[in-house]
């Protein structure tokens, strides 16, 4: 294994769902006649409890080799500079806020977008981004020291996930629902977007028929040039995928596309997620304690994802932040 010789950057997708301007804009693109929420438009997908600060601090603490952190937003300010100034003052200049207008240059007609798939499709357009970068969501945290080989080996990304069968059950169920709506209700059914189906759609683009490499909620290493070259060679595919303001069943996942491009080109740097995933909403007592104990007792775990923390009880929220403060040796 050869150590990475290129700089490694981090990109974090972030949004503040409490911003009234953003909410007004988002609601303006929703059809008021729809009886259920559009896929990917649930408020929890946009809410923020300042997880971004913990995410950034965890990177500086446990992956100090990271060169720059780019935080991608829609004309918003994540307000991370003060806390970074307090704990890592020499790293303040290594953070840059990137607006959607920068990465969608030439594709402005697709803005505003509230679709994480579309946003991730365009990350390669960040100015100054290293060819080797790692894609985070703001609810993902590093919990142990790591080195560059965790993300890149022999100057190629480490693909985190596992091979699985296509999501046949979901595909069949959505197909049956569409048939029922069309045949008996005489109307079109909007199929709900699916994380698994969106990854499967990416595998199909690369000719995979009976399996796909499914990634989970973990930091994901990517090769900027490989993604950019694919989209520049296939502009119609890019245009079709980024035109949807909210997630669609038919879209393909960016990381899945990149992973399958890597595999087809000979990349065999495969690894498990090495992550603990938690979704505290409506779970039993001691759920948070069990999740933190799970990663602390297993030294192989490097990452922690806590999704939809805004839906958890105030008590569980406090438990999460108290534990993160302890692990990161900070007080936020």
C-alpha cells in the first residue's frame, strides 16, 4: 500500500432549515395540492442543531492531515469560525463557505435546489478542491484518530460499503403501486425516492445487473477528476439528474456512481463502513448510551452518524452533545 501523495480536502453539505428565507423558498416550489410531502422535502432533512460545529472539530482533531474544509450552502452561514478559532485557531483559514451558485455555474436554471443528490452531483466544480476529497454530511463525526490511508490507498479512493442484491422488493412494490394508480385511480403515482434505489440506478449506468456496491452513512472518499470527466463526457445524464429540485425515485446517487466507476476502472480498495449509525427518534431508554458504548468498545469504528437528531427528545439531544463534547474535548 502506497500512502497518498496528494492533498486531501473535505466537503460538507450543510443547510439551516430554520432560516425563514430558505423555508419560504422551499415551500414556494412545493405543490400545495399534494396530500403528502414530496420525497426529500421533510423538514428534518433541513433542520440543524449545530451538528456542523462538531463535525468540523472532529475532522481537525482526528484527521489533522486534511488540507481544507469546504462547507456547501445555499446563501447561508454555518457560523463555525468562532468555535474553530477557540479550539484550532491555526485552522480557521482552512475553512471556506461555498455557495450553490459557485458549483452550479452554467446550470443556474436548476437553482434553487433542495435536493442533496443534485448538490453532490456538482461538488467537482468547487474552486480549489483537491482531486482527492471526502464527502461528509454534517451529522457525521470522526471519533478516533485516522490516517490518510483510511480514505485513499495508492492514490485511489477507499470504497466503503458492501456488495448487495438489487432492491427488488422496493422496485416491485413501487411498480405495483404505479400500476394500481394508473389502472384503477386513473392518475400517476409519484414514487417515493429511495436511498437504495438511487444507488442501484447509478450501478445500472455502469452495466451492473445483478448486484451493486451499497455505501452507507459514513465519510466517502471520491476522485474529483473521475466524476468531472464522466459528467463532461455525458452532459445529458448530468442535466437530467440535476433538474429535480427535490429527490426523485429515478435519480442516481453521486457516490454510488463514483464507486462503480472506480470499480470498473480496476479499483479494489474495498472496506466496510467502520461506522456506528444512530437515529434517536422514538427509541427506547438508553438508546444513546448503547450507541456510544458500541463505538467505544469496538476500536475498529472510526465514524459516528447521528441522523435526524432534531426529532429526538431534548434529553437525548443533550446526551449526544455531552458525549461529543467529551470525545472531542470541547465545550459547545
